[in-house]
C-alpha cells in the first residue's frame, strides 16, 4: 500500500501505528469574491496549479470517542475581500485566523496521508495553534507555512508540501490510498 510506504519512508513504521492519529494534507481552491475572481481560483485548482491552492491539515483520530476528522487551517480573516487580496498580493501583512472544524469524511481528491502523530494530535495541534502568529503574509507566513509547521510538529516530517509537490503522486493528481 502506497500510503504505508510513504509513512515508512519518513521513519514512521511501527506496530503501534494503529493507535495513533492519522495526519493528512488537503488542498482546496483559494476563496475569492464571487464572479471572475472566484472562477479564476476554481479553474486554477482544477488545473492543479500548486501555488493557487489553499492547504490545510486534517487529523483523523484513532479514538472511537472522536468519530469525525478535524480540519486545521490558516487563512485571512476575510478571504473574500478585495482589499485583503490586494494587500496580500502586494506583500503586506493581513489579519489571519487559525480555524478548526469537523469533517464527516476525508476528501476523495487532493488529500494525502502523510503520517501518524507522535502524540495526541488534537492536543498537539491546539498547542501549536496557541503559538501561531496570525499576521498572514503571502509566501512568507501563509497556509503553506502553517501546514509545513503543523505537520512537522505532529509527525516530525519536515517540508511536507515540498515533498508532496515533487512527488509524482501529488503532481499527477493521484490521492494516496487511505487506511479504510
């Protein structure tokens, strides 16, 4: 199974893994104002333009107590504002927010299993989020930096987005198999 070998390749192979929370990275279209901007973002996502996607971390808990996956992401407070888009694209800081929400099931597309957490992933993600600076700056402190940092904090894997981008799996739009 490809997902197991990917996890092993980063040094995460043990018999206790079934009791660990699973960590995924997912991509979704960037949010934009309705109309041409939104159409452009949706088209960029469909064409798999890596730099024009929003990335987030999904934790699938091993505990039966938590049956739903949790999504963690970092984005502008008002991602559909034209003023925010102009400021962000010009390299200025914009107010950001770290969001956490539940997800009934994992996405079928653009969702990659990247490893197992080394500790309770939800507690660790909450600790990570408390220390995260919410001033967002495109290409310096944005969703990519957040995903790379949180995945490293949870699994020990460094630069996960760069590894996914360079892999034929992400480039060819083949999602990694899940452990269903």
